[in-house]
């Protein structure tokens, strides 16, 4: 350790300089790397594959899980990885579902009521995989970012400071139940009993709205009336945007069909 007073080199464990008697503890403390003293923000990086366990915890204990893990999403990298992970998994499931819809052909005999199922593996060649994967991934990641952006802009309008990175993590957590219900549970239950498909979808949608509403209210502290109208406006914008995109996709499909 070098003395700041006379420049003499001392042992690292020395408390005073052997040359001039200057206190060395201050010098030692000043040279130590202290994240708090140097205003360094220490964030815990979430391993990519651990998001499977995080998703399961969100489904079972959404508020407790997010309360315990919300600080991790102060780091934009963690929030972005979470959004990419959920979008990627949802895209893979959508691709598998598309492949099954094309391969499995069900025919019904209207006289006897009997149904026959045939598997046509050759139909897989007709799928435009790049288009299916690209559209699905952009859809899911777009929904997640749309939720975060709408609420972030809303918070700026009402002059409430909020971390966009946290909003992104909340958006991913809240959208998970509806994705699971639509992409996994609904198709499986429709095989058993068709009306269950719609019921599960509704439950997943309600679950998503409750999680989003409660988490946003915990993040943005507003009074009763303002809290209600703030969420109403934001959710209305999201629903209108989703409806517009849906109608455009339907219209585009009709135009493609008529142009053939």
C-alpha cells in the first residue's frame, strides 16, 4: 500500500505509514470497490432456462412470485429475455398446432354421424414455415410490448414515474395465463368436450386481466377513481388495437381468398 502523504510503500495490512506515521486505513477504504459507495447498481441476472419455473410460479402464485422477482426486472436485459422466451415458446406451440391442423383431417358421415380421422403427413410440405413462425413470433412479442408501451405512455401523461423494464416484466407475467389457456388447455379440452374450450379461454382472459390490473396498481399508486379510469383507458386502447389488427387480418385473408 502506498502512503498518500509521503509516497512510501507499506504492507497491505499496515495501519500507519512506517515513514511518516500517516493513517493508512482511510487510503485502504478509498481504494476498495464498494458498489454502494460508487453508486453501482447490482442486478441479479436470471438464467434463461429458469423462466420455465418462473412461469409455473406465476400461474400458481402470481402476486407473490412477481413481488419476490420484480426487482430482477429492473434490468432491461432480464425483462427482454423473459419476453423473448415466452414469445419463442408460444411460437413453437403455435407451429406445432398449425402442423397438427394440417396433418389431421376429420371427416364426418352425415347419415350415420360417424367420424373418421386420417393423418396426411404430406400436407406438411404445403406449410410456409418462415411465414408461420415469423407472424406468430411478431404477434406475441408485439402484444407484450404493446401492453408495456401503452401503460408507460399513460404513466407519463398522468406524470407518474415508472420503470419501463418493470412494466415489460409485468406484461409478460400477465399475458402468460391467456397464452397457456388458448394454446395448450383449450385445444386439449376441446377434444374431450368442445364447450370446455371456450370456458377455459374466458377463464384465462379474466385471469390475465386480474393479474395485469393488480400488478399495475401496485406499481403505479393512484387513488380510487383515477386508478379505475387509468386502467379503463389503457385496457380500452389495447382492446381497440387488438380488434383493429384482428379485423385487418380477417380482411386480408378474405382478399387473399377472393383474389385466387
